[in-house]
């Protein structure tokens, strides 16, 4: 029993360490110039030219597999390097944190190693000014009951290479009001989604009973993972954040029109 508790505690520490690194890693943030009368287009999801780079590490206790996109299709070399450097920082941070946290930690058996798989998507153009890279992080601590899956979304400004953070989306003066409004919108939608999942699986109970409400409270740490679309912003709530593990991650969209008054007056957000 004591061994199981210790294993669970160490797993939580590893996951929290990875999340904190991703959120707080110092990344370049070049402000985009203001462009007047820029046309708004629907989400195209065309893919920017890229290649994939692989990085596999095998030790006696750990198995790491990384697939990382490398941007090749932007004409400006400085912008392309800025973007690739930020992608590198994210992937390297996840890998190094995992290796550091599992170093010296015994494995459950010779057949069951600590495992980390980090898979980056192709770069998809979501608006005429923004594209994103979707990163899925699968981690398993040897002996744990189940693996964990996290998601990181890297939204970039095509023209400058800026990585768009939550504090770039909303003006400094209005971010608290924005989060309060967003929270009031997403909470009932999460309950609806949980209800639908329970019904689809012919389960019992209600979504409200399974809802971990604090995971959608109006705090910036709850809204760090998002996609920016032409007409909406889609937030991702990870495993355990708003519901038990079995429900997985939950994605909820909020129309830009409902939070327009809070969105920062930046050309790439129009």
C-alpha cells in the first residue's frame, strides 16, 4: 500500500513538473505589427511546409520517443528560426524534465519502463494570420495504474513568429473580466458534454456529479491550452482537470463575438 502511494505521488510530481516547465519556459515573444483592413477568412487548415524530426532515447529504465515538426515553408528566415526555436524549447523541455524526474527511480519490472512519447502535428493554418502546432504528450510511470496524456497547443503569428500566450489574447486590464465571462460560458457546456458522454456509454449519474468545477474556475492556469480560430477560441481541459480520468480531455469553444470586448486590439486576432 505504501509502495503504491509513493508511486502515485512521484507520478504526480513528474506530471506537474512537465506542465510547469511548458507554461513558464521563456519563449521569444515578438509583437506583430498592426495591419489595417486585414481580411478575415474562415479556418482553412492548409498545412505550412514542414518535415518531421525524430528523437528516440532508450535506457535500461526509460523509453522516449519524440516526433517534432520542423517548419520549412516560411520565406522569412528569421521568423522561421524564431518559430523552430520555440518548438525546440517546448519539446526539449518536456523530454529533459521527464528524464530528470525519472532518473534513479526504480522501474516496476524489466518489461515495464518509464515511457514518454511526444508527438507534434503538422503546422495547420487556422486563420489568415495564425497557425498552430498540436503537441500530444503521453507519459507513463512504471508501475502506475494508467498513462497520462497532456496536450500543448502552440499558436504562432505567421508574420512575426510570435508565440501567442493567454495574456496576448486579452488586454491586461480586462483579462480577469474575460476569464470570468469565459468560465461562466464553459462550465455549463462541460456539464452538457459530460452528460452526453455518460449517456453514450449507457452509464449512470449526471455530468454535474462528475464535474470538477475548480478546473474551469476563472484562473489563468485553467485556460493556458487553446486554439485560435477565425470565429472562436477553443479551450482544452486536460485529463483530471474538470472530470475523472475516464472522461479524458474536454474541448469547449467560445465564440469570439461573445468576448470581443475583452480581446486585445491586435491585428493577428482580428
